[in-house]
């Protein structure tokens, strides 16, 4: 491990201190403590939507991994499930809501943050209702199913004086952050071509992800958004044009408006181009930057655990990155809590979520019209 | 090595015999011997253009690696160079031509095949002149700089009753052939998304590859064509539409009509889509197929030596391919010689070269018009 770090340090001509990975936990802690000057209190998080992601990732992170927030509320349409969770996680029964009683959350001082983990088509409504209840909102990606909804969500949070963050967990993952650093510092010269692909083979044909109304689209909205994000954070700019093609090989599973696979290319103002792929038909899991004097990539790029990165200079001698793993969800929630405690803006605000929704809309438009769309 | 082969055999449910790599040398030998029923004679090859590729790859292959052909003629605009080569390779001085005397090759029975290794813009003229001189023609890729030229080349060879092959060396490379087999036999289920990228950072700004008249385009014509080829041979179909974007970050090196990088996507009638990248700005070197129940790739994909492949099933346990290396140029020349000796058609005829030129023309058209082009 130390040898590898040594390699990268010398490769990059940086001191050990300068090279240190931008681990979110540490800086967030400093920010939170620095701003309040008082002992930290843990902010209370209410989860809205107790599906698989909440069950397997978010609730466990809040139970044992977060430093600046904890699970204090549950919102579900399934009373039995909510009751069982309340017992398991020590959430008072008074802090359990259903979708009808949800707005009463405004009277509950145990809850500072509402984390919206619902199907995409419900993000806007619950974000807006949470803001109107005076809560800060962390909303799963994609932010919403239209730019108009994004605007309404941003406006609602602004009107309520509350922060809004989109749960882009890879902004807190050190290997992905290393891609950004290698690009921004031009360690291998200027980036020229980005390749970003994200996909998996989807199972159950009856799940909400394949329902246009709830999902707002297909693979792109759910998994391809990671490729879009990667292209944008590696490039460090906003694309000026997008060109796309979609395909469907299983018309039973993939109804109109729900893409099976999408290929899209993005052109950035500085000349970088990105070739991206999104799929519900096959596994895709790599973000790569080809630069003037080498390349760097993460693959697997977006797993919850096990992300690995590597880089090579002109001699094509490949060297692995070596970062201590972080829990993505704990890191993103801790960062948001720290931002709230310190009054600092989040790195993943609603405006960032809106950018992706706008570009995804253009991707679908390009595929539908067979034209490159100028953004 | 044997363990890996064992893995793949069992993975694919094939017997050792069925799994054996389609090594061209062996079958070509059989074909040549079978058709003539007589002891093989080696066909004579004249090289037209004594640049780097001829010097470092083709002439050495003819000197010591080919079984069915040998170097018997040289065509060059540099008399001193040709004379030195003639001496080095034991080519009679009477078999050395310049571009003016080239047509006299028709009277030379030592020469059966003309291998055109000139800049792209000269392929058509020398292919047609060679055919008119009664010689079979092997022409470097890209076949030509326009579909019209391709048609003229095909017509000239047909009129002369001579075979025309395009030097697609990866059609004779066992790792690339394994991609084709894995796709065609659906070893991991149907292929869904192909990714193919080919590029290198080009040096000398004054070389013919950056001259529109001689190159007919930029990176796409020279290196991106490998990605296009890979997409087509993995898909096993002809694309029905193409969408593309180009970029230029160095307008001094890359003049109008000479692309620096191109991204293009291809849609195939069976539903496969391919995301392809071509670049003179950065290294790109991978062909990958994402299938229903796994994936397979070669990377590096197009080096003269050192191509490596791997595959993974649904558990994502990655296993390497393991094929004995072949000399791509010896294999392609031996196959062509065998086809001529046996009267069998080449697997890489002019019609195959024409398909790529047609699609590359559409790629440039898509990028220029910002529209998806229906093929």
C-alpha cells in the first residue's frame, strides 16, 4: 500500500500531504466543528421510502457509520414494515409516518433532514412537501423526471430556507475523486477522450424502474446517470452538445419511453469528448479518461463496495490506486449534515441534479429526433 | 496455459477439438494443398510503398514467416532505398520499379500479388493499375478515400479476373477471432452493447496521415477503422444507422477534414448497439462485448504483438484467453495467397473494405450535419 502511494506521489510530483486523498469524513468533521465551535450534535434523518436501497445501504449506514446524523424518522406506505424498522433501529413510534401523515413531520424536532428514497416520479412531491415542513432534503438520483420539477424543488427549498442535496454518492468515493484530481491537475496532460459506461441486466419486469410514470425513463435515469455524472466531473465543464441512439431488444420488458440501452456522446467546450453507454441489458461499469500522456480509470466504477482505480503513463505501465474504502452513503449523509451544521453549501445541490435531468432530457430528445442537440 | 484452456473449454461446454482456435496458417495450408493437388509454390509479392509498415512489418514477414508467398518485387519513388532493399531481401534488380515504370509489372511472371502500402489517397490508382497489369491485389486499409473509388477498384479487379483483398490483419488474429466466436455462438448469451475504441497520440504534424488529400480524413480513416471493424465483426451484421460527433483541440495539427477524435455509435438491425471512439489525441485500445450473461474483450486489441483477451460470466470471475501469437501480416498474406492458389474467395474482399468506407463517409456526414444517418 505504501509502495503504491509512493509510486503515485513520485509519478505526480506531489508531496505526501498534497497527495492525500480528499476523504470527506475528515474535512466534513472539521467543517462542522469549526463552524459551530460547540460539541457536535447528530442531526436526525427521516427516510422516505423503505425499499431495497434504504434497507441494505442507507439504514445500516445511519445505524453504525455516520458521525453527524442518525436515523430518527421513517415514512412508509406499509405500516407493518415501518413498525418493524422502528423497533429494529430504535426509532420512536411517534416518528413513524405514512404518506398521508407525512406533512406533520414539521412538528417533529427530532427530524432535521428528509432523505427521499422513493421512485423517481415521486421525488418532486416529497421534496417539496419536506421543504414546506421546514426540513432539509437529501433526494436520491435522478433528482426528478423533468427540469420543471427540478425547478419547483429548488424553489421550494429556497423559499423554506432549507438546503437541498442530491444523493450523488460517488462524489464522496475516493477512487472517483482521484479521477477528478488527475484530470483537473493534468497529471497525465490534458484529458482528450472520456469513456463512461454504466449498466446492469435488470430482472423483475414489474418493478417501478420499468414503469415510465414512476421512473421517468429507463436505464439512463437510473444507471446511465452515473456515466453522465462521471463524464461531467472528469471533464469539469458542462457539455455543449449531445448525440444519442437508443435500442430495445425486449419490447415486453421495455415499453415505449423506458429505454433498454442508450449510447450518448457529449462534447465539452474545451474540446474534451465523452462516449457514454447506459444499459439495463448488460453489465457496464467503467469510467476512463484518455489523456495526452497516459490514461486513468475506475472499474468497477460504481459498486457500493470494491471500486478500484488505476492509471498508466505513456509507457503504459499500469499502477493501481489504493484508497481506504468509505461507505458512500455514510459519507454523503455526513457531508450533508456537516454542511447544514456549518451553513456551508453542499457540493451536490439541486442545481447539480437539475443539470443531469436537463442533459438526460436532451439525450432522449436526440435519440427520438435523430439529431445532435445543442445544450 | 492448459489450465486456462481447460477453464474456457468447460465454460463454453465445448470439446477441446471444437474449441481449438481458428488458426489461419493451418487451414490455409490445407486449402492451398487441397486445391492444387500439387506441391505448393510460393506466390510472388511486390510491395508498393516502402514506408514504415513495409519496413518493420510486411517485408520481415515475407522474408521469414510466410509459407505461401515471398517478396519478389519492390515499387518505390526512392531508387536508392529500393536498391538497398533489393539487396537486403534478395530481390532481382529487374523486379524493382518506380511509380512511372510500375505498369511494366504486367510482364513480370515473378510477381503474382501487388500489396499496396501507400497513403490512402493513392490506394485506388495503384490497385487499379495493378489489376490492369494482371496482378492480384492486397490493399492496405482503409481501402480508399471514397465509395466511388472502392467501386472502381472492385470493377477493375473483376474485369481483370483477379482477386482483391483488404489488409484487415485482425481478421487473422486469434484473440479477435475469439471475440467473434463468443458472440456468434452466444456463449454468454446474446451480445447487447459493444464498445470499441482505437486511438494513439500522433506525432509529426507533417506526415501524410494529417494531409486530407493523402489520408482522406483523420484518425477515423487510419485507426478508428479498427473500432468500426470490431463493432461489425462482433455484431455480425451491418449497421442501420450511425450517429457521430468530432472534436479538435489542436487546430494547427488537425486541419479541416482531418479529424482529431471522433465518437460514433452504430445501431444494428438485431438490436445490438456499438459505442465507438477513434482518436489521434490519446491512446485507445479495447474491443468489448457486453452480453446477457457476461462479457468478453480484447485489450490491447490492435497491437502488432501482445494482444490479450479475457471473458467473464455472470459471477464476473475474469479469465484470460490464451492463444499462441501469430504474425498478423504473415497470416493475412498467406491466407490471400492460399485463396489465390485454391481459387477460394478471401474473407476480406474489396466489398468488405467498401462497407467500411461507406460507413466512415456516413460518420463524417453525421458529425458535419448533426444528424443520425440512416445507412
